[in-house]
C-alpha cells in the first residue's frame, strides 16, 4: 500500500511532468498559415498565421496598430509592447490569436518573422 506522503509526491511529480510537456508543446506549436479571406467569425480565439505585407501602420503608446494585406484581402492587426514600426516593403508571417473588436476581425500578433532572404 502507498503511504499518503508517497501518494502526494507521486501526484506532484505527475502534475509537474504534465505541466512541462504542455508548456513545451504550447511554445513550439506553429499555427496553421491561412489566407485572410478564409477567416470567419467561428475562428475567433484561434491561433493562426498570416503571410502578407503591412500597408498602413500607427505606433501609439508602445502598441503598433496596422493593416495586414495578403493576396486575398486585409485584416487589422496589433502588436502590443513594441517601439518599432515594420518595413512596409517586405513579406512577413504574423502569428497570433484572432479576436473581434467593434464587430471586425483582428489579429493580436504574438510573433512574426520576415519571409524574404536579403
């Protein structure tokens, strides 16, 4: 029979192991790349990746608000906590969570990278 203290240790060890596995999977998960026109209201709160160009941007109080354009249409996007604008002439892939603000879809960007090799 397992003692109470050993059962507690086993439970805590299992919890820590599962937490570490979950954290690893969450940080290494790459969202699927989608076109903006394929996004629907049912996709709100999902993580997606969109490749496109920034066509309009405004930096306000450390937050970058911009319009992202792919080859199908546009979507509003936000990067919180930044002091830099993005080069408008390059294609980037933006990954983040889809939300709705004032009945319009927008992307809250978590990470992005440049698709072009210099």
